[in-house]
C-alpha cells in the first residue's frame, strides 16, 4: 500500500461520514416540514368548518332554535369533541356597521371554536394536536402556541324571517338578486363613462 492509496481511503471515509450526517439532518428537516404542513392544513380545514358552523348556528339562534347540536353536522366525531359553540350573544348590528334592509339593528352572534389550549395540549393524544408534541432530533420545539385553536363568529338579525319556503319564492328571490346585481353593475359602468 502506498501513501496515496491510504490518503484516498481516508478521504472516502470522511466523505461518507459527512454524507451520513447531512442525511440525518435532511431527514429531520423533512419530518419537521411534514409535521408542520400536516398540522397547519388540518387546522385550516377545521377553520373553514368553524365558519360554516358559526353561520348555521347564528341562523338557528336568529330563529330561536337550539344550536347546541350543530357541531356534529360539520365536524367528524373525533373532531367534534374539540369544537364548541359559545352561548349566543345579543349585539347591536349597527355598531359594527351592518345594514339589514329594514331589519332592526339587533341580532344574535354565534362563535364557534375548535382546538385546545396550551395547558390541555399535554393531556391530549388527538390528531393533529399530538403532532405538536413530537420531538425530532436536531430540531427546535415546534409547538405553534398561536395555532392550537381557531375561532369564527357570525351574526344573524333577530327579526329576519324572510327565508324562502317554496320554489316560486326561491326563483323570485334569485331573479331579484340577479336584477339588483346587474343594475348595480350597469350603474357602476355608467359612473365610469361619465
């Protein structure tokens, strides 16, 4: 064996060790990225569900119906335990700048939340929150303290009961809205041309 062949073998060993360290760090980064993307995607999906639930709950509250069971209609059974509808609030809609076409300016607001608190995170084993408890080598703590829960609110005027009850009313209402929209567009185009 010559000195140059010994140096080549030593160089190969150093390079293979460096590749192994880089692979370990790269795999940890990929795992961290997967965990974060999965958690954020799941929370965004459930945020959309809180919006739909809040709208439906506000509609039910506006019609003096019980909105307690509405969570089960929008969340899976596993997620329903982490979602809740807050007690209805009465509010003055004119204070938030909402006009309701002749309706009085009072309404009911429904607030729906989904998630856990930082204190509850330690006891839960539910997906996606359990992802935040994962500890990956070489990676920092990944608890997204500001993204453990999401919340949505929606208001419904107290005296609006003009929902459509048959096809004729629905068609009249749809055509009325289309006519109002077209009229608004034409008025806007007219204001641009003048």
